[in-house]
């Protein structure tokens, strides 16, 4: 099963990707993980990536494509994978299409978790993190027992740094501009599963599996 999962930041795509990876026994390939791994390897790609990130730039498409390609050529990807966080742009999607063609396979389905931007902003701005032990909470879905205090270590909780309103809005704007066009791109190829993402995790998983098995 060759899959891709898409959705705005905070749509829960990482959670769904992990569930699907277990179910289909395929690796979960998240762009965050492969970037971290690439930086640990001290070669040309690793150095180039480190440089782009140090400058605070978006990683260029060409470099991203190379890093993903190296990962997809590994043996555990031969029978499938679930991509999460890549491709992010049409140019990356074109490169992925060419790579898969060369490898003699192609995406079976592209899952899009459709969640309204306002719902996302609400969800993300309600996440709390314990900087001491790393536990995370959510004011709505998983509140700490005592307000503002970590259940595990009793330290005080803070709003996740990348979740303050401006960052959230910036991330959503980048998504709307660069990534959202991919929905239509894959819809035209007739492999898109559009899933209502503002339901609970179990319900969203059921809807995804129903679409994949169709
Ligand atoms: Zn704690």
C-alpha cells in the first residue's frame, strides 16, 4: 500500500499515519523525521540541509526531493509506505510522481484530512506542554487535573511555543497557499480520499479505512 496523508497543521495526520502504518505494516515516513535523520548524517545533503535551516529558510524543493528519494530507496519501502508532510508543493508532488514511476509503483490513495482553519486555530491554541517532563495536555480533549499544573510532575504548564496564535496562523497560511492546491492535483488523478477531519480519532480512522478499501 503506497499512501500519502495530507491535512493542515493540527489536523491529526501524524496520529492517523501511525495507525495506518501499523495496520498495513508499512513504514511511516514523516518529513520531520527524515529531516532530523538527514541532519545527523554528515554528508553533502546533511550539510546543505543544516545550512538552509540555520538561515531560517524553507528547505528548497530540490533538496527536499533528494532527501526523500534517499529514504524511499531503502528496502523497507519496497512494499509500501505512508508519507506524512511531503510533498508540500506541486513541484514536490511532480518529483515524487516521477520517482515512483522510476521505481515501478505509484500512490494507491491520497488521504486528505479536511479540517476548517478556525477549528485548527482553536485546537492548537489549547495545547499545553510541560517543559519539565514533556507531558502534553489539551484544554478541551485532555485537560490536566489541576489547572495549569502537570499531572505527572506537578510543574507548571505552558502553551506550546510553536502554537502561539501568530505562528499557527502563519503555518496555516503557508499550508493554504502551497499545499492546498495538492488536493485538486490528486483529485484529478482520482486517488483522493477526502475525510472529514474534525471528528474524533477513531471515527476519522474508520472513514479512512472505508475509503482505502473501496
Ligand atoms: Zn511534567
